[in-house]
C-alpha cells in the first residue's frame, strides 16, 4: 500500500508531464501558424 503523500506526488508529476506535453504541442502550433503567416505575407 503506497502512502497518500507518495500517491499525491506521483499524481503531481504526471500532471506536470501532461502540462509540458501540452505546452510543447502549443509551441509547435504557434510556430506553424507563424510560418503560414510569413508565407502568406511574403
């Protein structure tokens, strides 16, 4: 049986990993958007 504190820290690590994955995807989308804008305006 794992303690509540360990469980909470595991959940927090998973949550933080999900956030970093989401922000990474958002950065890729923003880069793509800027690239498309540059192509259109060029």
